[in-house]
C-alpha cells in the first residue's frame, strides 16, 4: 500500500482528550492533517473553543468540542451517550494532571483526584470505546510518562502510580481485545515543553523551589539529545500509532523522551 494511503485517516474519526493544550492540541492538529474528523475533549472550555477555531481554519474536517471533567465518571458516561452511533475509530487518552506534592503531604482527596483523572478516566474511556465497538474494533493510544518507569522528580509518587497503571491497562487490553480488532498502545513522553511544563518551570524559579529547579537541571543534563522535546514530536508518534503504518503494533509502550530512559 502506498505511504499516503497508509498514513491517511480520511473517513475516520478520532477523540482526543486534553485537546486544549500541549500534546493533546498538537495531536489534534496531526490527526486532522491526516484527514480525521475530531472530537475534542477538555475541561477548559475557553481554550478548547480556541483550539477548535484554529483547527477549523486550517483543516477541512468535522470538529466537535466537548467540555468534560474526565475525573467524573458520570461526565464520561454522558459523553459516550452523546456519541452513541458515531463512536470514534481512534481514541487518544492524553489528558493528565501533574501537580507536585510531597508523599507525606498527600491526602485522600488529592490522591483520589490524581487517580481519577490520570488513570480511572482512561479505564472508563477504554471500556466505553471497546464495548461500543465490539464488532468493528478500533485504535487506542494512551499517554503514560517516563516517571512511571523511572521515577525521577521528587513529589510525584501519586502521579507515578497513576501512570504505571496506564501501562498495565494498555498491555492488558492489547492482549484481551486484539482478536476483536483493537490495537492498544501507549506513548511514554518525557521532557516535553508544553504550556504546563513551562508554567511549572516559571513558578519554580519565581518561588525559588530549589528542589524542582535542581531536578530540572539534572534532568536536562541527562537528556541524550541534549534538549527538551516539542509537543508535536509526541503527536507524530501518536499519529503513526493511529494509522495503518502501525497495523502490527499492539501492546507497545513507546518512549518519546529523547533517550532519557536509556541514560
Ligand atoms: P497540559 O497541561 O499542557 O495539557 C493537558 C490538558 O488536559 C489540559 O488542556 C487540561 O485542561 C486537560 N485536563 C486536565 N484535567 C482534565 C480533566 N479532569 N478533564 C478533562 N481535561 C482535563 O499537559 P501536557 O504537558 O500536554 O501533557 C499531556 C499528557 O502527557 C499528560 O497526561 C501528561 O501527564 C503526559 N506527560 C507529559 C510530559 C511532558 O513533559 N509535558 C511528560 C510525561 C507525560
């Protein structure tokens, strides 16, 4: 099959969570460029609207936006109710939160929220996707983190357990539903310069959070490529996984980290 056909997503639809910013926004751009219609999901309605507007100005695909708090199961359920009969062919579970807090200071609401947004929402999103497309199959890409494999930054224990859960979920679903036509893979980003990472950096400098500044500097020095990554560099790998270029890739956990996990 020619490469332009392998990479084409014409006639398909993709749902991207966390589409209002960073990796999710970049992913929405690449999927639309490949011809996919889009369902954009985020909790931030204003930014979601802006992203939808700028995508519509560039690409000739159908785009719908949904303001959803993925940490609330009832909102996830309502989303799929709304999508009944037109469920996406491709699901990108990207939304995630990374708030630093000392392990000792983590209380129940904080842990519950991290797990609800970063892990449980992906569990429910995948369950809806698979149950609604049991006869047609589909492609799922989950976003984990290098922190899941190599805990590095201090104050992210809650985050690390949520992201290693994403890897477990990905591999289990890949094994269980491959024969039903599903491919389920995960990307493992690290050191990507997104608005949230930039904000963290600025805050750390302004508030003189020495731990975070020090970790950031050690992190950068260890990066084999010697630089941070761009959201689009993750989006391109998600695109490959979403297309027939990756038709025999299932249950893969793919670092997009400039080589950090090998350093
Ligand atoms: P970001 O903060 O720029 O974007 C995340 C988006 O998710 C935001 O638009 C936010 O509004 C949305 N979101 C947050 N909570 C939500 C909720 N409850 N319901 C719906 N939407 C919600 O983040 P970034 O940096 O683009 O990260 C994307 C994913 O990549 C996250 O899962 C993150 O953990 C992961 N990641 C990022 C790395 C990096 O270096 N930027 C490294 C490793 C993993």
